[in-house]
C-alpha cells in the first residue's frame, strides 16, 4: 500500500489523466502543482526530481516513475483492490499490457506523424508501422466492446479515452463515431469529471495569481 505518493502535475496536460486514474483508484496522494505557462516544470526545483521536466510524474516512497504507460501500469498494480488491472494469471493480463504498450510505442508516435503530415515511411523500417494501420487496429478493437478489454473497464481506458478525447478536440484524428462514443463514455465517468473540474480550479487560481 502506498505510504507517500505524490503526483507532479500541470493542469490541462497529460497528467490530468493520471489525476483521473487516482480518483478511480480512490488512492491517497499529494498533488504537487506547477504552472507550465510560467515554466515551473522546467525550474531547477522540479528538474532535480525529473530531469526531463515532463509531467506526469509520480514519486512513491522516494522512487520516481515517469512516462504515462509506466505510471498507469504502476498505479493500477499498486492499488489492486480497485480492479483496474488484470492480475498476473488472468487471461486478460496479456491483452492489457499489450494495449498499454501500444499507446506509447505505436499510437502516439503515429498520431504525431499524421499530424505533422510526414511522408509515408517504410513499414519494415519503422518500429510502429504507420498511422493507418495502428488507427484501424484501435478502432477495430473499440468495435468489439465498450472498453478496450471488451466489457471490462480498466486503467487502459483512462489512458486511451482521455487521450483520444483531447486529440479529437484538436482535430488530430480522423472523424470516427467509435472514437467519439468511446471518448464521451470515458469523459462521463465521475473521476474524469472531477479531475477536469479540479484542473479548471487550478487554472483559475493561477490566473488570479498572475
């Protein structure tokens, strides 16, 4: 069980999804808030914690965990009572880890390629293939059930659902009724609503200070 867990957070960034996940897990934690617009995540105090200057990051009992996929996997396993990660031995553990890894290693890099309109790559030379292939893989999976593991909601859905909701809002993805419905389904969860409301409060407070 966590004894000292801190989320290093900039509102309205990738770390908002982790804030929502902590809500889903009903996990006790401290929130270290930084103002990204003022560069607080690049200040020496935070670079001493995470030299990359990125969020999300968590510290747990002195250990630093960065990178979204690692953080989601770590937290869901840290609080097994929430049931958001299939346990080792569960037939869904493999698919769960597969879709965790696919997000960071394939989907997001391919979305960046697509957004920047980079020329097509040689699929044999690119570690994540190409955008069309990974996009179809994702939408085909969504067609099988309301969540990435079918009927079972997991930490995967906070990661993917909040991310594709943001990507769709900024027109980084092709229109897809499957993705729109999925993003809406995740956005309607109380923990996600609460995380977005907390972020709005933090942004307002930062504006008042500025």
